[in-house]
C-alpha cells in the first residue's frame, strides 16, 4: 500500500516526523530572530481584518520558510531513494499540507472578522426606540450601515478565497489519490502469481485499492485538516480564555476553555474507541463472507456443478449472520456516539453560563469563543467524527495486508486464516 507510492516507507515516514519536529521547533523558537534578519516585524499586534491577514510579515516569512524546508527534504529523498512516484508522493504531499494549512488560516481570518461585525450588530440592536429615532436624525445610522456593508464586503472577499482554495485543493487531492491507486494497482498486478490464490484476490486488487484510495481522499485530508486546525486555533482559544475566568462547578482556573476542550475531547475519543472496538474485525469478516458468496456465483456462471442452491444458501447464511452482528454492534455504538455529539452541542454554552450571566463579554467575543472552541473541539474529536470511516479503512487495510504477506512469502494474518 505504501511501498508502491512512497520511497522506503518506514524510514520515509520516520524522517517526516523527525524533520517536521525540527522545523516546528526552529519556527516557534527562532522565527522572530529569522524575521529580524530579513527586516520583517513579527511582533504581536491587533489581528488584521480581511485579506491583509495573509500578507503580514509573519505569513510572508512562513511562506518562504515552508518552501525552503520542503525543498531541502525533497532534494534529500530524491538523491537517497529515487522513486517512480516521488514527485507526487513528496512535493505533492507537501503541497496538500500547505493548502490545508492555508484553508485553516482562512477560518482564522473569518474568526477575526466575527468580533468587529457582531460587536457592531450588538451596538446597533441595543438602541431602543426613541434613541433609534435620534440616530436617524443625526445621521449616525448611515455610519452604522456603511460599517456593516464594509465588513460584509470583507467577509465576501475571504469567502471567495476560501471557495477557490477548497476547490483547487480537492481537485489536486483527487489526482494525488488516483496516482496512489495507480501505484498500488501496478504493484499488485505485477505480483499476480503470488497473490492469485488468496480468496477474493481480484476483488482486493480492483475494489479494495479503489476503496482504500477513496477513503484516504476523505479521511487523509480530514486528519491533516484537524492537525492544522489545532495548530491555528489552539493559540486563539488560549488567548480568548482571558475573557472566561470561571467555570460551573470547577470555579476559577487559568485558561479554562483550552483545558475544557482538551478533556472533553479526550473523553469522547476514549468513549467511542472503547464502544466501537469490535467493529473493524466485523467489517473485515463481512468483506470475506461477501467475497466468498460472490466468488461462488461467478464460478457458477461457467461451471454447472458450482453455485448449487444448498451451497449458495450456506454462503448467504454466513452473510446474513455477520450483517446481523454488525447491526447489533453498530446500534449501541451509534447510541453512544449520538449522545456524545448532542451533548457536545451545548457543552460550550454550559461552560460560558457564569461569564454570560456576569455580562463580561460582548456578542462579538462570544461568537469568536464559540467558533474557536468548536474548531478545537472538532479537531480533537477526529476519531469520534470519523470512527465509522476509520473502521472501514482498517478492514480494507487488513485485506490488503494479505497481499503483502503473500508477496513476502509470510504466513497470512491471523484473521485471514480463520474459517469464514
């Protein structure tokens, strides 16, 4: 699955983790010094509202730093382990990471826009009747209207940028994933003599590689987006925590929103992982019994002695039995998942009850907190939101691992040795 597309996968991914850690350390530890060397001012200031958010000195330095870091890493692997798909697997992966990070920064730009816009809305709506009439006479309403229109135009600019980045990223990712599927297809078909004896071999090469590619297209981008969102919004949530000093029951603690999002998400992830622990194996067995039933039907098309009623009934009973097990386990998994997600909808409001009651934040700050908390919480809850897809990916992975074992002349995985 990975060897076909990436050079020396084990060492490659270890080097990605190590090199990324070094680059992140250098950026967060020495970016101000690097910026000063190039005459850039990276000191903290008020957020820039609008497209200027992407043209600050900090962003300009990051663009150059990311490009240089990627180029050095790419040149190293091009030299050490040349690979047929290296342009797609290395610079292509880097481009997806950058594009995803940029998309997350678009969300940050919109979150920065929320405070002035909703504060202006709050200021306009809280003026009662008589005072509103005075505003009309004084012309103040024209100023409010002009400011609102300006902010709406700024939002439109950011929104159009978001649409462009999203569409182009998805287009590139689709091509990236199909190249990966092509690499897997070429690799497995070249080893056909080694894998043809495995049950459902043709299905595993045609269907499972297709499913693996399509799942990675959605799941892979989602996990990258979640990680990038954490990098972008954790500092925002940490900063916004200054407006919330007290939580229900707990009382006063430092940076309460940050710690509440972390603990709540860990709880949800642990809950769903524990409740759904049996699902990957059941999904795998489900694919096996479906493959056995389909294989007998295919043989029956050319051989009158195959696909007899008794044999087909036996095979279909295996299908039915496994589906009924899946239905049962998914039932209590979905109960736990939906209860948690419904509770998640009101969790942040419960945290903000003392702050809202005290009236210590504006409507704009409230909107920023709700958005930032939701972004961080959803990122931490990646496993919660994607667990059913992860289960499907794990089952496909288990099936393709049989090919890896056959090619290497190793024993099949234990689950593949079990009787249907």
